[in-house]
C-alpha cells in the first residue's frame, strides 16, 4: 500500500484543495441530519437536499415525525430512492428517539445502529458530522478512490475501513472521509476518472498503472 510519506503528501494536497471538508447534506439540527443521512442511501446528496429543503420546513423534530403516517411521509419522499422503506424507518426511528431516548439522539455507534434504517455507515456518518467522533465511514466514493490511490487492497467495506484506519492518522479520519468523497465526485469519477486534471498523479497506484 501507499508509503507513509506519500500519505502525508496526499493529506497536504487534499487539505489545500478542500480546506473546509464537510457533508454536502443540508440540516439545522441533529435529527434533520439523521433523517438526511437515512435518505441519502442510494440517492445523491443533491436530490436529498431538494427534498429536505421543503420537508424540514414542515417537520424537523422526532416528535413531529413520529406523528406522521407512513403514507403522509411517502408522499413527500417519492423522488428519493427506496422512499417507502425510508418512510417507515424514519417514522419508527422518530418514535424510538421520542419515547425511549426522550427526544435526544444517541451518540454511541451501537445505540444508533439499533434504530430502524440506521446501519453502521449511516451511524458513522452521523457521528462524523454531528458529534466529531473519530469514525471513518466508507461509501462508494471512499471505497473507489482509496483503492485507486493504493491506500487499501480491501475487498469489502469492512476491510477498506480497517486499512484506512491503519494508514491514515486518526486525527485525519473525518477529514479524509470528506476529501475522498469530494475527490470522487469532482475528479476520480467511477466511469471516467479525470486523471489528467488530478493533483494526486504522483501518488496514485491507478494512474501509475495506466502509464505503464
């Protein structure tokens, strides 16, 4: 995998290119963030923001969402992938948070993962955004870009996460999560990576292989 000196260079380049790494999801309180992250599964953040821009003006607390019927919420989420299941999960999660946790969202990974529709990645993303926890969520961009750079040889999300935690200094885990996502969206795209525009050519295993 990539050498320690190369990782330092990659971090420096990312820090200069993306000086304010953060989620592109729009939210104004922790519950809005949790709802947005649940909605973002198999849906772009851009599309989620279009939906939540209207949705959160009507409802933005666990109490308000817990009073909705599934059909009411489905009608507002139809442009989001898997909207039927997500409507069910969000309402059930809102009820649990309201009744079991007195309206406060859990801030521990295992407790979050007990909520309907909240898997490890969703929980980790929430904690990274809202609690500043040292987590390293792996989505499709993080998975793809980290493998192309040579930061991991993992063959599944868990292996990639473990490799990244091993090679990236812990104080950069959250930032690197956002950096890899931004780079994957803007440059290192899935089908047509723009290697000619990439500032990481000298440290990229994928680019080096193409040049051989």
